[in-house]
C-alpha cells in the first residue's frame, strides 16, 4: 500500500502505477534491474495494451510528480 506515491518497501514485480496527471493507463512492473551505472530501473507494461512498455529509473517511478503507486 502506498501513501502519496511513497513506499516503505522497494519496487517489485507486480506493483502498479498511474502516470501523474494521466490516470487513464495503469502500468505494471514486469522487471526490476540494476543498470551498468548502478541505477535501478523498472520495465513497465501497460495493462490495457501489453505491447506498450517502457523502461524507467526507480527514482523517477517513485517521484509523485511522475508516477503514483496504486
């Protein structure tokens, strides 16, 4: 459970988010990994359209200006 997008535990596969200001799509974390530069990233898949996905850093994913955990 989240409160204003902040989480007490790390992002994990299965977590769901909506993009701030655009709540029409729900994005689900399908993968979490550490890039070669040491930055954690997540692969998000659009629940409505699974062929649509994006990779994003965990710091951006946890920033309520960009995404909100649901």
